[in-house]
């Protein structure tokens, strides 16, 4: 059994961005990595590589491709050929490569908003248009939820070459249903729009939630999808920069691979080692324990906000370790991100980086010990009481 209530001191990690980016009196609950050590099979694999002593070039080969393909089959009964799996340096580089390979100055990217801030960087990094597809927000009590406006979806998607899907959704924690995925795919295929599905949080499932990859819906849909997965969020190894693009359609895979080669995007050997251990199944027991703990953290967060912050609204995420808090009715003047940074000494993610719909909101990372989560929420509550 893993004791997730005990976390290492990350202040001493010189290059650990999450904790060293902020002053020592500020509690970091922002960037999306967890405060837990990676599972032992991954650490043992890395130790073995280090003890060997030769850290030469390593090209991702058939063994790793087979490991990833086998995991897709084991988790979802999704059968993909190993050659469909390409190693990438991360999900962000994966969808950036896709945009470079398939978009044009006239046909760019479309995606739901608010959404992961890196989606918003594609337009400038690649030089293509961006089409926002705002969710429809609703409130019940202090729980906020989001739905797709299908008329807006089709209106915006048909202007694009790529629809970037974030599923499970960052920062809202949504897992889209089979019906929603099918309808999105139907509209995209109708308008000859490629689907690039960021599924990096797909194994961080809370409260018994289930997940289905977009490409698994049907073989016809699969032909139009580039799926991006990685062990980085699930097993907390984001600093090793290794992910995978699963592209069964060779007509999509070849241009994607050519663009990767053109940019010389090579995954480091330690990332490949960790990914093979992570996806082999050796860490699945640890992951089950983690998801139970994160579910408890999610419930603690929602209960705390409901009890002690009556004018604050929150999502009830089905996946991820990210909460989304709405302070637009809380009486905070200006940015809640700046307010909590300066008065509560809690560093969150500013909602506006996820799109204009995120103004007045913050994203909170609850991938930490229960004690650290409570301390952050206590600081925030006391700052609001003093306001």
C-alpha cells in the first residue's frame, strides 16, 4: 500500500518548477504535476538503466510500440497495430506537430473553451487561425457543469482543418460520453476536419468513471483521429518528456512522422524506459490506489467549498486531479488568481489562460497530500473571510 498522505520535500529539488517557481511562503497548487513519487517499477527501471552505466542513443523500437498497443487492447479492447504508435516528446509537441503537418494559414484549429492553455498557443506557434467553441455553462447549487452547443460546434469546426479534443478535459474534468464523441466525430468527418485527441488524463479516473478513446468508437472514426497518450500525468513522470501518437491511418501517420523527423523531436532514453515500465501493467495496482486517493481529494475539495465557501462554485470532475473554481460571485475585486497569490499565499492557475471564459476562475491542483490540500483551502477561506 502506498501512503499518499506523505509527500517528499520538493523545495530542495533545484529544478522542480512547481515548488521552486514560487517564494517559500507560497503554497504551489498550479502546474499539472503531482507531489507523489513515481511508482516503484518505474524507479527500478530507471535505476537499472543508470547502473548499467552506458547512456547512449536509444531509438524507440518494436518492444515499446507493442507495449503501448497492448495497453490500448487491455484497457479498451482497442486493437491497434504496433507500427501505428509513434513516440513523441509530449502531448503539446504532438498536437503542435499535427498542426504543422495538416493546417494552413486559412484552415487552423478549433477547440472547446475554456481549455488547456497550451491549446491557445498553437495559433501563434504555428501561425494558423483559431476557432473557439465555448461551452454552455450551467449552475446547480454551487456545482457548475458544462455542455456542448452543437450549433456553435458545427459552425466553428467547419472553418478548421483540425479539431483539438481534450478528453478527459483540462481544466473541467469532463469525460465525454460515447454519444457526444460520436456526434463530434460525425460533424468533423462531414466537414473533412481531422480530430487530434489529447487523452493524457485518460487513466486518472475518479469515483469509478469509465473512459473510451475517440478512435475506439468505430473503425470509420479511427481513420480520422490522431490519439495522443502519455504516462506522464498518470504515473507522475512529466519531466521525462515521453508520449505517444497513435495513428492507425497511414495517410495521416506518414505526414505526421515526416514533420517530427524534420523537427528532430527525439525522446530521451530515460523517458522511453519509464514509459515501457509504466504501460507494461506493473504499476496498475499503484494506479488503482492513486485513483482512490484522488477521488477522496476531489470529494474533500467539493465538500470544503460547499461548506466553507458558499459563494464559490466548483466542478465535480470525473477525471484528472484538477479542480475548477468559479469566484465570479464571491465579491473578489479583480483577479482571484492575484488575490489568492498575494493575500492567501496560494499559487493557483489563473483561469484566463484557459480562454476568456476563464476570467474570474482558477484551476487548483489536488494531486497532493490531503494535508497540503486542506492547508491551501484553509488559507484561501481565511483570506476571503478577511476580505
